[in-house]
């Protein structure tokens, strides 16, 4: 058994060990999602960071305008 990157249209490739036809087996991708939200890791952190930045800008704008 060996691993190799092959063209997506190829269904069989020559075995690197014996030269016979080897069937292509597609591996499952590894995807890690957050347990509670189901979103990608860091998505909640990014949302919180962007929200905090917007709130900071609004406070600064309000302070400059005298509100």
C-alpha cells in the first residue's frame, strides 16, 4: 500500500512496488468543528474580536462627538 497524489480523473494508477494496477481509494478529509456551535474552530473568536473592534470604534466616535 502506498500514498500518492493523482489526477482527479484517474481511477487506477500503476503500483510503485509491483507495477500492477492499483485502485484509487479516496481518503476522508479531516474536518474539526467546535462541539457546541458546529462552526469551524476560531469562528466564534473571530466574531467576538470583530464585534469588540466595532464597539470600540462606536465608543470612540461617540466620545469624539460629545455624546
